[in-house]
């Protein structure tokens, strides 16, 4: 029987996200019973939850669905279990893999208990959820104080995954198993189980080595397993010599792996009287050197080695402390993690109602409520008297079904710790919800007549559990954890999700999801991984098949995964064609039936390359098999553009590339652009391009197309070879002739003849028509450049004229009548004269006036008034006049200018007379012609000086 309740808590490293053993999965390993004890068996699974939204729970045995129940808060459910699925008595089903045991799963967290009874005996297995499965356990069974064959010890081991290797060892050499093996012949047991299979161990109670020999046996597996251990039946009461046992009871509970253990515990006494020696605690060490302290003891009660056990009240029956009103509790503290099982009774004074409960360690991550324990007083087939025991942190406000327990029910202190208090609430029935403002755990102790039982309903799962709120996959799935924690942070693949800080989250990507939570001053903890997958994406595509074969490349609509070629399959083949998958590339080739035109469809499926979270998509491809348009190539010609003679203006819409109606034409500069529909020519009626090719994409109503070429030819300008620029005298006229061979002429003068005459200097144009094109040709009539008289040298009566510019050879004249080729004139009369120059164009000549001064060959500067000075003052009006005297050595001795009136009196510096002799003079000026012709007059003079 399982008579008591717990004061429970969790391992310091983690806690249940919702309420202790409240979880989404529960496992129940089977057990062995003595055949004489299986009388009127009844057994069922009980389910309850806090979810107000109903959800299904599935029940499996041997991986076969036994049935489904739907549960919700206030609507717990019961599911009867056939005896053979979990309780066996035939030795042939022991010590070998068998398809026994139970597994349940739901879409939201829930409580699950297996409640069972036979005549005069009963018990409850309270599932610890996923916290109850692991890889390393130590067996715990009740000591067998009454060595009879009706009693036994038993341990059931159930695999949660295929190919699980399990080894059981470190039990006493004195153990005798019910199949004849012993601890000597078989010091260890090794076996392999698949998911849902179990291995059941049993030893009969009349063997002396079986009293305590299997307690502390080590159970190790390479994959998670579930363990049920205890006695069916058992008797652990210590009776005085000469007394007798009232009977026996089922003593059974579900174990937890070592990584869920702790080292601080509180037990609240069951229903038995202390004097009956049934209320006790069994401690099993998992490490050597484990010291055990009871209540406020300053020294250890015992030090245990690995696998050793200690019964607390065996030698001293005063470790339960009466805290008042016969409310007894006990505090246990160890230096290393241990198992603690409570030995208890269902009624006060009958040792036939013994029970057995695993006690979880204390932890600050216990929930703040237990919602709800369903049908709390039911053990099939009877209702029973049930006491609710509550353990919570000191100072907490506690309610039971909304009401505060009276002072007589608690809180009561615990000797050895000031952090925890306990309550006991008698006569509870129906569905029960417990709340506390601090960490809380609760359990029951029940019994009736010779049946006693108990169970714990919080604190077994040491790590919060993620559950589905709705949906099964992305999109649609919503995840949640309990809302009783202080903070939340969701993670995907160990990376925090920005903004995901509430108790629920809607995933958008597949992956491993966890939540880190905190509450109070407890260290943060992280949930186990919840794998979220993407739903099969179902897509419908519509495509057109043109020109026979179409290649389809499977591509995900949303997933970022790469398509695995080998995963591409045809789910539903086409009716009017054939679809073949290339296994190397995954590309699908579709070919319609010969000459078929019309609709067709097929379905294909493919998957991605993520081995853990493989995305898959199923595509229904609706095809329209169509013929492509018939096209022909065309050509267009255009006249050159004056702005850029290498280009022309084309109207591509005039290109006749198809005669089929109902088509759409689009124009492109290259075949690649036409295929890809890029760089479309948006104004094809005014397309400027050089000689080359444009491309027309002709598309029918089904989207099929062909591409036609349009050859473009730019007609270059055609000019007259004979119409060239001319040079004439500015006063002359000429004729411009464009020559024959053109279809029309239009001159800038308005004339439309081949030639125009009587045109003077200027710029003219003519439009020359060749076919449909017109070439504008410009012609210029230039005035010839007139020569320029650059300078004139006069030496006595000889004049030398120098000309530049114009078009040599030049002709020269003094009267514009008689012309000569020489530029030298002799015997020119003194005074004002003129020089005429013309070039080979024989235009009007250039005229330059010149002055030939009067020649003075001697002066006698003696102030007699006769020939005293050399006087050229008459030339003062000439521009830039310069008058210079040089001695016979070429040294300048005088310069005539306005200051001296262009006169020289034969002195140096105006005072000293020069010696008699010959002197040279030079006179320069510019004649006032358009070009300011330079004139230079040179000669010599004799100076006779009388000083």
C-alpha cells in the first residue's frame, strides 16, 4: 500500500514547470506479484489536469494504443487497465524481455496515477513524469520482516527507446531470485530492451538473503528507462517478540534516476501509531562517505557507503517529532545525495496496511499551486478516508479548494529547519486544488479496513516541461510552460529569442526549443528540449508546358533548407504525360503525350537537408500543355538621325513577325533579355538604335512564347561629292552645283534646282533626297583673304614693297593700271604717292599711300640760317614716326621726336657739334592704311662743321 503523503521537493537543480509530476508523458514499469495474492484484481489509470481546455491523452502498452481519454480541469478521467499489461505472476514472464508496462502522452501537462487493488490490498503508483526516467538508479524495496512465501521484492525496468542495454549489479551475494538464480551464480544481470519492453525481477520473501539483500542494487542503462520497485506483498513492521503480524500489503512506488536526487527532506507521518513501528524512513546512499543527520542532530546518525541503506527508526523510534495535535514530522539532512523512502501505515493500529513512498528532496522551485488532484479518495473499487498532507515554505499563505485550513491543521514547524512548515487536512474527497504564496508540495495518505495507500502529487519533475498549447507543427503550434514563475526567456537552438519573455511562445522556425525560468531567489533553470517541426507544406502551382518537355526544379516555398535530390518523389503521376525524377539532381522532366494539348497535373514531394528538422513540401502542379506561337524573322530600315548619324529611329511594331491572332509582343535588345524578360524596350514605336538586331518575344494566351529577330539597318547620309566649299573675291559671285543623282534638291535660298548661281560670300545648305531619306549638306563660299603690305622701305627714290597673306604670287603697281611682278620701284617721285598690291585671285588691290620725303644730303650747322638743320618736321603727322642719326660706326647719336620737332642741328646732346663727316639717318612711320603699313626711309648726310 502506499499510505502516506509527501512533503516533497525537488532536486536543487530544477523543478517541474507546472506541478511536480504534472507532465506531458508518463511511464509505468510493470511489477511481479505472488500468484496467491492476485484475488479480485482491479486496476486503472487516473488522469487530471489544470487545463480548462479539454485535450486528449493516449494510453499505450507494447507500443499499441489501448485507448484515449479527454480530460480538463474539473473533469478527471479513469481508464481501466487489463491486469496482464502491468502485473504478472508467471515466472516465465520474469527475467526476460516482455511486452509489459504502460506509456501515456498528452498535448498538455497532466497528473497520472496507476491505482490498483486486490483482495485486502491496494496501492498507488504516482508517476513522476519525464523526471522519472533516466539512466542510473538504485533499487529500494521494503525490508521483509515476515519471511513467508506470500511476500516478495520486485523491480520492473521499462525501456523508453529501442536497443536499450541495462545492467543490474551490486546486490547481495545472498539474494535468491524466484527463477533459481542467486547473487553468487548471477552477480549481475545484463539485458537489452526495445521501446515499451520491460524486464521484471523478483525474489520470494521466505529467503533470508532477500530481507534486505536487493536494497541498493545498482541499475544502469545506456538510454532512459523507468523503474518501479517495492513489494507485492510486503511487511516491514517491527513487532515485539512474541507478537504477530496482522497481514501484509502492497508496498510499491516509482523510482527516480540519481540525477533527480537531493540531500534535504521533510516527512509527515502517515496514519499509523508510532508505537506500531510502521512509521519510518529508509535511506539509500549513492556515494560513499554519506553522513546522515536526523532533525536537529549535530552529529551524524550514521555514515553510509554506496548502495548501503539505513532505517531511521529501527533502533530509536522517537525520530518523528510531535509538533502538537498529534501532527508528527521528521527532518533528514545528508552530506551527499540519497534516496529517501517513507515507510508508513494506512490505519492507526494495523500492520496489515503498510505503505511505501519515494520522498523527493526540498527545492525552492516547487510550484505555487497543485491543480488538480482528481478523485483523491478513490482506490478501485472503493472510496477511502484520505488525509491531505501539505509542505510549504514558512510564512506562506495556503488554501485548499479556495479555503484557508484552520489552525488545528497547520502550519506546524519542522525541527532542524526554519524554512519549511507542514499541514495535515483530514477527510478530503473529490478533486482537490492546493495553492500557496510560496513553494508547496502535497500528498495523500489513505486507507480503509486493511487497505492503506498514499501518493505524492507535486515535486517529482525537477525541470520545467514545455507543452503544446495548440497545434502540432509550424504553422499553428503554440508552446507554453507554467505561468507561476517570475521570468521567462525562450531559446531556439541555444540562442535567445528576442522578446520571447512570457510563458508561451509561437515558433516560426523548426528547432530545439527551451525556456530559462527564474522564481524568487532560486538559481535559473532551463527546461528539457522540445523539438518543433515544420508541418508538411502543401502547395499548388500552375505552370504551362511549351514545346514539349518541361523541367521542374523542386524548390521550397518558405524553408531555407536545400532540397535533397534523392528525396524527390512523384506522389501522383500525370494522366496525359510522363514525369521522371533525375535521382542525381532531383529535377523532374515532364513530357506530354504525343500531340496532346490541354490540361494535365501531377503531385510531387521533396524534403530538405536538415537531418534533425527536415522540412518537406508536397506540390500539386497543374499544367497547361500548349503549342508555342509561329514566328518569322523580319527586317526594318530607317534613315540616319542627324544628331547621331550612326543611329536611326525604328518603329519595331511595324515588323511583321507573326500572323497569329491573340498574341502579345514584347521587344528586347538581346535574346537573353527576351528569354528572361529583362530590359524590355518600353517604347518600341520610337526605338533609336544603330544597325543591328532587335528581338520580339511573341507570347500566346497560355504564356508560351517564341522569339523573332528583327534586323535593323540604318541608312547613312548620302552627300554630293562635287559640292565643295569655294573661295571668291568678296565682291564676286559664283555658282553652287550639287551634281546629278538625287531625287530632289532644296536649297537654303529656296531653290529646288540642282545648282544655284549668282551667290556671293556666305554659308548655304541643300537638302539632298535619296529615296525616303534626306541629307542636309552645308557648303560655304569664302571671301578670299586679301594680301597685306607688311612694310615699305624707301631708299632715296627706290621703294621696296613687302606683302604677306592672300594667295601669292603677288602683283604690284603704283597707279593700279600698270602691274609688275617685282616689289621694287625705282625713280619714284618725291612726295605723296600710292602702292597697289593684289594676289593671284586678282581681286580689288590693296592700296597703301606712301610719302617720299625731300632728300637733304648736307647741312652746315653754323647758325647762318642756311642749311643749319636736318628738318623732317613735315612728317610729324605720321603715326609712330621715328627719326634716328647714326655715326659711321653705327652708334646712335640723335633721336628725333616731338620734343625736338624732328629736327637735328648737327650736335650731340644739343650743344656740342659733331665732327665734319658722313652720317646715316633712318626715318620710320606707319602709313594710315588698314594694316598700318610700316615705312622705312634711309639715307646719308654730309655734315660740314666749322668748329
